[in-house]
C-alpha cells in the first residue's frame, strides 16, 4: 500500500519503526541535508504565519515492512528504505519540542512529543520501546542518549557517546528553531513551527506486508543526497536473506559487517578513473577473483546477485567467507602502509605496487591468498608474487601502458583456475613469460637498461615510484634480497628525501658539460639521485660538490654518518671522492640498473615483445584530459606549490579551464602567471593540496603512463 502521509499521520500511532542491523549508519550532514531540510521547514512556517492556505512540502519516500507479532503487542515495522530521512525527522521533531517547551508552551510542545515517544502504558516494561524510531545496533545508544537528554543539553558530552552526528544534528535544529522563534509573539510562532513539521511536511509511505519482497524497491531508492554504494546494496541483500532471530542477525551484523562501517572501509579511493568506497572496490575485486569475469564499477551489486544465484549457499556461510577475505585484504594494506615494520614478501609486494598505483592485479592476489580456499604453498606463493612484481615494475620502468591489464588479469585468473593451486607460482611465471603483445609483454634486460639509462626518472616518474626504486636498490645493498641481511632493517619506506647529487641548478658552481651531453636530462637520471634521512638546505643542495673547511660542500655534508647510514648515499660519496661528474652519474646509473635487473629478474624463456613494436606516442595532455580520466574533478581547487606564492588558488571548471577570480585560462601556465607576473611553468606551479599532493605534472605523467603515451611539451618542458 502506498500513501502520502504527514509526520503526524506517520508517527502518531503507538508503534516501533525499527532500523535493522543491516542498514548503514547515520551519515547525513549539515551542509548536505540538515540545512536544506530546515530551510524547507522555515519556509513552511513563514507561509503559515502569513496565513497562506494549503502549504506543504514533499520530503521523499520511505519503505516500511510490517513484522508479524502477537495480537495486542506494539506494532513493529522494519524500515527498508528511508532510514536517514526518518532518523533526521525524529531529531528535528525532538529538538523543536525541547525549544518550544523551554519557551513555556507545554501544550504546543506535547503535539510533537506524541510523534517521538510511545505512551508509557504501551511500553510495558520494555525501555527499548520508548522511542518510535530505533536505529541500528551501531547507532542505537548514541541516538537514544540524544533523544532522552534533558535540557539544558550538554552536546559535547553526547558527541562522545558514539556517532557524533546525532548530537550535531539535534544541536543544529535546536539552535535554528530557537533563532526562528525569537522573542516577539512566540506563542504564535511556536504554533506555526509545530504545524509546519507535523502536518505540512509530506512523505510517500510504502507499506509492505510481511510476506512481500522488499529488495526490488530498496535497490531503486536512495537516501536524499547520499546515494547507496554497492556495499550498501550488498549488505541489504545479504541480511534480508540471513535466517535467524533478530538477536542472531544483529550479532552477525556486528561480527561480520561491522568492520565494513569503519573509517578504513568507508573511505573513498580511486582505481583508475573510478572513485569507490573502499568496501565497494573490495567487492568489485573479490567478485572478479571469484568469478573470473569482468565486473564494471556500476555493476558490482548485480554481479554479486548473479554470483549468489550461480553459487547458492546459506548467507551464514557466505558472510564469514567474505569477512575472512576482507580481513586479509585489510591486514595486507596495514602491513604495506607502515614505514618501518618488518614486511612479509606479500606485504612488500603490496607496498611496491601501491606506489605504481596499480589495482588491476589485486583480484589475482585475492585469489592466491583466499583464506577460504586451499592454501597456495609458501614457496609457490612467493614465486607468484615475485613474478607479478617483476612484470609490473619492469613495465613501469619502460613506461609501458596499462590499458589492457584488466584483460590480462581475467586471462591469468582463468589459467590459474584451470590449474592446480599447488603450482600457482609456476603457472603465473609461465603465463607472464608467454606474453608477447605491446600491451602485456614482460620487458627484457636490454630494454629496461636502455630505458633507464636515458630516462629522467625524477621528472618522468611520480615521486613515489622513483622513491620506491631507490628504496629497492638500498634494501638490496643491505642484503635483504639474499639469505643474510647485512643490516638489521630495511630502509624506512615512503618518507626519505630524494636528493640530486649534482643539483638541478648546477650552473652557478659546476663546470659546463662536455659536448654531446645533455646535463639537464642527465641530472634527473637514477645515477644522480639518492635518499637522505633529512632534506639538505637549499644552499648546500644547490652548492658545489667540494667545499672548504669553513664552507663545506655537498660531498662533505653527505659524508656525515647520519647520511652514509643510507647505503646508496655512502656509495655515492665513495664514487665521488675526487669529483662528481657526468661520467660518474652514467657509471652509477649503470650500476643501479644492474641491481634493478637482479631484484626483478625475468625467467629463462621469456619471449619479450614479439607482435610488433610499442613506440612512444607523443600527445598533448591538457586539463580536460585529466578531468575525463578522473584525475581532477570539476570544482576542485588547485594550490600554488612555490613557497614564494603560498596561498594562491585556482579552480578547475567543468569544461577544463582554470579559473582565477573571474578570469579563465586554458593553460596552467597562464593561470600561474596571474601571480608570478613573469612566465612560469604551470604544470609545476599547481598542486592538488595546499600542503602537498600531486602537482599537475604528476597527474599528466600518470595519465600518459597509463596509456603508454608521451605527454607532448606544450610549455617548454619535456
């Protein structure tokens, strides 16, 4: 049955509207929903004061399903959809009740309290039946503490009870109501406000009988302003089919789904051009691992339903399997994220591939490490991981595109599923060694050496990728790729500074290069880079190699033990004892490439590129391209990088222009010149965060890398 009802008609009868454990927690916010709702209420109250007839405002729809119960018991309904709206309405009603009662108009306020609380004689010794709306187990305590609080309310204390949004919403509505009521003619204004919220708001209420299937309706409805994620839909689907008592279902929700409603899993992450909640990305990758089929970002929920239909099993069997896989997924991410903890080989793989910003092979890792399946023998798991890492890193070193990685993942999964888990490492190695097309082949030693000898990796790679390569060489020198490490720990990950040995601004203190050497490229190659435990000051960093007793140069500074604790810096100091030259850089680059080829070898029988060549394609990459790829978003603010221009901003428009004040610029350099006056390279000038983030150049390089392209220099930069 579908009816249009006011809050008075919806809430007046003694009843319980129960938000089941599988519903997501309360997520509405002041800017997104509370302010628009209050604006609607205020307009209705203003029109009522003006004695306008038939004023109303439509709030949206809710879906509730009647629960079977004993005759004479308090009527109970399960909220299938609209929990955010119903919860917010209750907070609004209670806040207005408190303000109207505090103003001295108890009779008027009582008209609202009957919409919030059940009469005492209907509770019958069940205090949990006091309120007409009862949220999920995660939110229940915090919600009821706010609703039961006696004035004057200490909102700061209530915010510590659990979900702080309840206290924040109640406080917002209370303050708004207090301001609107004012000091003059309060009784008339109180009646208008109570009428507005109780009889002038309207909702479509869809009442379902106990035997009706609510899933189809649920899938098509979203809470106002906060669309349901794939994980939200999957949760509802699973728990509506989970058998057991309400207590058993609530326990299962807390045990198996509760972790998905934490900060880690609810965070938005980007995989290619698509932004997911991390839980939705996990389900996307888990489904690919399970089915071996491609799952588009918009089809995660439908793919999950198909998987359940094709692999029927009780929900109380499926839930623990999902939880175990998700826990391993999270554990691996936590291991990879810590800068100093000891790493398993799998954790090291997770860290290194995270610097490549590659999620394509994650379904293969999920399949290899599935805790619900027969374990892959440790030696075979290590072999699989090492080969996957070598394949990814070598392709990154030659800047090969990754546009067909998803297809390769599906093909590899099919090959693994057709084989034996006990031979998974051999299967992965053989599969990758047989790849021969430009989009999937495993680069040879000669190809990697040629690329890295010429490649200005500091300019062409994202900073995290460059640091990861240097860290890998450092760990190798410390003996961590052999049976007996020479050093007690790996290098600290993700935090050491990358230092140019010959400075980027070399002209002031260094002699010119020999003819035929392009030093402006050479200084950005691997052999001229090292890691330092702290940044050098600009005077030292840009100064000469050798200094004097009173004014030491970079050699003398780097010879200090706090810097030579980093093995690759110690090596540079030894090589440059007499001088640091272009030839020294080239020799050190070759030596470091030798180490990289040793860290990430290819097996005998690797065929390399067979089906044609993969020449670099030079293209112009602009802001519209980054928008289309999801690397920037319309309305995003960009911030100045140079300290001399701190605090300068521009905004990305929907059509790919950069807006500074009322002016629009097609190129980043044009937008930068507003502040610098003189010419400036905007790709280096603008970054995504006020205190860091990616520079536009990094995003442009990422765009080009993912497509196997070379970004064309449109503003004097290579």
